[in-house]
C-alpha cells in the first residue's frame, strides 16, 4: 500500500457543489441523544483558497424527538493542506475555531484524510473517505471526561 498525496485544489473542486447527507450519531454516555439525521449541504468556493460549508438537517433522536439544525465550516488551503474551521456566531459576531489540518492522500483508488485535535480535555478525531467523485463519508469521534460520541455521515453529490 503506497500513500500518494492529493493536491488540495483537487479536493476543493471535488467537494464544490450540493450534497445530500445521511448521518448516524451515537452518544455513548446518554443514548437518548443518539439517532439519525438527513439533509443537504453545499460547499462553495470562496476567495479561491477558501471553501465554505453549510448544512441544514433534520435530526431524529431515538426517543422520537425531531430537531432542525445547521452547521457551518470553512476550509482553507495553506501549504497544500486543508485547514478546517468551525464557524459560529457569538453575540452577532462570526467566530472561526480552528479544528483540523487535513492532508489528503490516495491509497489505491480511494482518497483519505485523518486528523485530530484537542479542545480543552476533549479529543476530536476525523476521518474522510472518498469512494468516488460523487460519494464520500466523514466520521467524527469525540472523547473526553464528559463526551463520548461518534457521528458518521455519508455524502452523495446532487447532479
């Protein structure tokens, strides 16, 4: 198995567009907060080396509760690596929190990236796996003194 680095611009062009998403999430501390979500997201190329991500989902918790939600990220190319930021609004001000440095690579015909970071006492891990140009998944694992959950999201491009 040979790892071959993938150009960050290639990943941006691959991600650009609208995607359907299906998510499964498991909270290992409190199963009430486990369930599924589905929705749509869009990756928009912004200022050449930045990609914005915005998703809108409906989450279905195992106990029958349904909640609408949104999440935003930004991805920036720096030194042929993609840096991921969580975007939120605090007191009407946009805040970008650094998350991951993603170095994408080929193994055989698939593209992968794995990364982790510490947020306080919580360790966040992410794994990207591309099956082809129109389908990929992202797995987040979060472990800490008060957190223990995993989310797995499948993305399918809307053509």
